[in-house]
């Protein structure tokens, strides 16, 4: 199983270091992930054709996270625009969320 690049531009850390409007994501990062993912999917299809006995499975993490951020309430989250423990910068994510 090979996972693609996630919805990088919506990670709270990235939203803090790349100025974005409230409720938005860093579009350029998501665009780069989409370009990479398209090429990765094509490459895995080629490898599956060329390598007898091999089976590469494409895991679409990008789409899963996109669904999670768009439908966050149905997954039990109250917000989708900040980290679960935002104690650094405006959206959190710059400091790990652990007690140490």
C-alpha cells in the first residue's frame, strides 16, 4: 500500500507559517500535493503492469482528509480550522500536543 501526499495546506502548522484567510488552506501546497499524487497514481499503475506478481495499492489519504475537513462535525469534531491543542500561534500545531 502506497499512500499519496495528504492535504498539506490545511495542516494547522502550515496554515500558521503560510498566511491564509480564515477558514482557508495554503492552496499552493495543496496544488503541489495534487500534482505529486497524479504522478504517483500513474507510476503505480505502470508498476502494476510491468512487474509480474506485484500489486501496488494506491491509498488516497488526500481525499480522506479532504472529506474529514469538509465534514468534520459528522466525525465528532467541533472545528476543522485549528489544532486540537492550540497554544502556539493562531491555529496551533507549532508545538507538539503532549504534556512533556
